[in-house]
C-alpha cells in the first residue's frame, strides 16, 4: 500500500464514524443513607469449571491454574507443557513453530533471550502464574520485535480485604527440585497493595554424546571424534515483587511496582573424548569445567491512567527501569593423552565474566472511542539499553595465573529504539476491522575495546522501518457461533546483544562460540486465515515468509567447530493449526492441538548451499477429569516430529505426563501429585546438514523424568463492598485497568 496513513485517515473519518459528543453519562441521585457497607460472605459459594484454553480473535489465553502440575513446576516448565509452545535444549522458546518470540511479564518486555531468559523463568514458581497469553499476530500497540508474543501474567487478587496464597512444591527425578511462594494482597477502598515472594532450588543434569566425522577434499573419511559430556548444576533463586495501585480520583489511577531477583548457580561439566585417525586411535582427552554465576536483577515501574469523562477517552503513561548484573567465573582443565594413556599435555584456564545491563523505557498510549463501535489509538515509546560485557581469560603458568589477552574481551553495546503507532478499529453487526501502522527507529553502537593483543573495533547500525497490521473478522451469525478472521502483520526479529559480540569463547576442546557484529535483523510477513466455532474448534492456515533469517551457523576448521549466528537469504513456513476442546461426557474434558507445517530455507553457509525442506507435525493432547468431591486428574502427551534448525535436523520426540489433585476446605486448599515425562522419552537426537567436510550426530538428555507433589492454600478475610452505582463502580473500573 503506497499511502497507508492517508487511506487509514480517510477510512476512519467516514460519515457516522466521528467523535462522540461531550455529554457525560447521567449521574443518578444517591438517596440511600448508607452508601457503603462491608459484608462478609460466609456461605455464598460460586463454582465454575475454568477451561484450560480460551480462544479469542487476536490471542489464545491459557489458564495456568487449570493445569494440575503448575504448582510444582517453574515457569519455564509450565511453558513447555503449554499447547503451541516448544522449549529446546538451549532454552530457546518458539510459538507455533516460530522461534525468536518476545516474552513479556505482565505486559512488560524482559529484554532477555536464550539462556538468560531460561534461567530467569526457571526462578519463577508456576504457582505465581495466573494466565499465559499467546499472540501469533500482535497488533500495532505491541513492539514489532519478535515472531509472536507470549505474555505471562502473574497473580494479583482484586478481592476487597486481606487475602493470600501460599504454595510449596517438590519434584524428584535423578536430582531434586523445590519451590515455595507466598502471594499477599490487601485491597481497601482506593488502595490495593500486593506482594509476591518466592524461593526455588533447582538441581539438574545434562548428558551429551557427539559423534563427529571429518572428510578430506575427496569426501573420504579422515578422522572421527567421540565426545561425551556430563553436567550437574544447582541454582537457588529468591524473587521479591512489591506493588501498589492507588485510585487518586474518579478519573486518575496510579500504579507502582518494584521487583528484585537474586540467583546463584554453580556446577561442573566433565568431558571424555577419543580421537580416531585412519589407522585407529590417535589420542584420548578428558577434562572438567567448574563454573558459577551470581545474578541480580532489579525492575521498577511507575504508570498512570487518566480517563476523560466527557470524551470517554483514556490516556496512559509509563516509565520503567531494569538492571541486570551477572558475575560469572569458570575454571577448566583439559588433558590430552596418548592411546596408552601417557599424558601429552595439560591446559588450565580460568575466566572471569562480569556483565551489566541497564534498560530505560518511557511510553504513552491514548485511546479515543468513536461512535458506532469504533476507536482510535495512538502511542509513543522510547527505550535505551546499555550493555557492558567483560570476558577475562587467565592461563596457569609456573603456578601463577597470567592474563591471556588473546582470549580476553571487553564489549560495550548500546541501543536506542523510538516507536510511534496509530491504529483504528470499527465493528459492524457482523464485520469487524482493525488497521494499524507502527514506525520504529533503531540506533545501535557496539565497541570491542581491545587490549595489547586484540585490536579494538566498532560498528554502528541505524534504520527506520514500518510495520503495518490488518485484522478482519466476520461472524456468520449474530451470536458469533461461527466466525472467520484474516490477519496480515509484518514483524522484525532483532539480534540480541550477545549475538552481536564478536569475541570467540571456549565451549569444549572441540567447540567455540562467537557473536557476529555483521548480523542483520530478520523481517517477516505473516498471512493468516482462521475459523472458529464457539470455544470448541479453531482452525488456522497461515503463510510466513522471512528474509535475513537469523540462525546459528557452524564452520569446521582443523577439527574445531566454530559456531556463530548468521543470516540466511530467505525462508518460508506454511502452517495448519487446529485446536479442539470439548466434553465427551460431563466429567471429562478433552483438548487437543494439532500443528502441521512445511518449512524450508534458501541460502548459503561458508560456501555450502543450504536449501533444506521438511514437513513438521506436532500434537498436544490433554485430558482433564473431574470425579467430584474435590478430586481432579489430568493426563496427556506431546509429540513432535522431525524438525529443522539451521544446519541440523532434530528427530521426533514424545513425552507423557499425568497428575491428580484433591481440593479441601471449600476449595481453599489443594494437594497435587504429578509425573513428568513418564517414559523418559524426551531426548534430542540431532544430525547435521551442509557442513564443510564434516558431519555430526548428537544425543542430548536431561532430568525431564520426574515425580512431584505440591500444596497450595488460599487464605484471608474476603470482604465485598456494596457500593453506589456511580462513584464506586467507576473506581473499580479504574482499578481493573491497571
């Protein structure tokens, strides 16, 4: 569309779509003597069966409390069991087959990715979660970054009075895990104060087996390396979140929130290898890495909502601050031996890796209602990220640690983003239309400071991009029993800060990782046609086309695997997504999600053509049983077929899980038991494609087979206020928007 803004303004200025008048709603007279009474409700019990998933036109909402296993799991484990979400062995999260997803906490961006995001989500107990919102095609109000949005909403009680929820969970596989949480809420008149406190202790292991083959220029086998690694780690995390909502007046509400997380992780990784040449065993290797890191996160947020009574419009403003500090260190020893186990060489290296990141955000949004079921919305956002990443390497020489400048690095990165958007929505009797346009400017600068042996370097990236969005829905009947929708969005996936760091760092004796300052953002257009029948059936057909796709590339040099992110020219995904939820009988609910897709890449990596294509199938099945008298159970499974990940194929996997729950004391208390990955079948098997004179085969297992028990108890003096229909109801409406 050549003139999207002009068409946008003409459409929403059509006759019958003008601004509403300035007359406010009629104010009824209050003739009662007691305007406000607090009444304890002792015997009124309202019961409802909460569905696991609620399907809307623009998002799918998952009710976490409907998952029996959530109380004994952390947030990352809850995401793993959420239909449509896949978490790989490295902690990367994908939504309906698309990686590079933006994860929000209560609508706010985390600015973390990969292992950092996975570590943070592991520190949040699943008992703290209220809902998970899945958006394949976010509207213009949301940042254009990411191939979709996952919004994790934490629990916040709006009931008047003092209430709380305590939860404790324990799971045991090969190693134990536990988490405890306490949620408190006090709501009185204009003030709502809440806090979430939690502690988690997570122990885990991973085992990897690699078979790497190397070939000469004649495609003849020249050598083979067999490598086994085993890691055990333990981490403890404390989360504290404090907040207050305050209704200043009928039109103005204020919200303040501050949170901190402290995580300490330590572990050891051992490795054993055998190197075979054409004539047999050449050498043997063994070693270990002792590692640890201490992470401290601080977040602060202040927001205000102002409602204009006459125009019924709304203005909101928000300021946020985030600071992440990570002090990491590691020490390693590698031994190389002859086939007869005579020691040839020993290397001892130590690392210190302090890292800090500060993020500042400002945003404002304005919503203006128009006549005949329509509204206009506009907003601005500014954010700045400052990242200081240091990597000092030391070698043990003559019993003394000497800095190795050739392996040391100090990388400083800053990025400014400025965004503006406008969107409009109009609903007719059966038709609905929403159009939006978002513009984003990005200015980034990265500097490798250098040292006596490494030259300094820098790069700058500045660009402005437009991101249109279009949503059309049609109801076949006035009750929306049958509905169709079409959406078109453009998205951007920016490389994260670590992916741009150019320095090379050690993984094991045969593997090194590095970033890529030449990495460009990935762009994607997504077209989707969706049909929905009540909350029973959802069918979506989408086509995704992306350019400058970001994926990890591997270059093999002298037997060493050098991994770094790169861009591929283009790719596509054709996806059919079907969701069904129904009750075969009164006490049995069955929900299933089936995803079928065809994906392909087109490009080149280190002189090798990379044009793989494959079919992918995923099936998620969940059965929920209600036996009455407080007894509930669930069992289900997940199947993922072969998948494509850059220069590797991942074989199919399957897992099964089950749980049972007993509610006590008028549903205020629950005891839950669950089993995860019952047959320990969730194992990654990868094989490479399009490597330069090399091939690898890998298997990866971790502590996914577990049995757990969890306890939750809801307490407090719940008081409901009988209010007048004008003033107090307006105050409640203000609170609910925060």
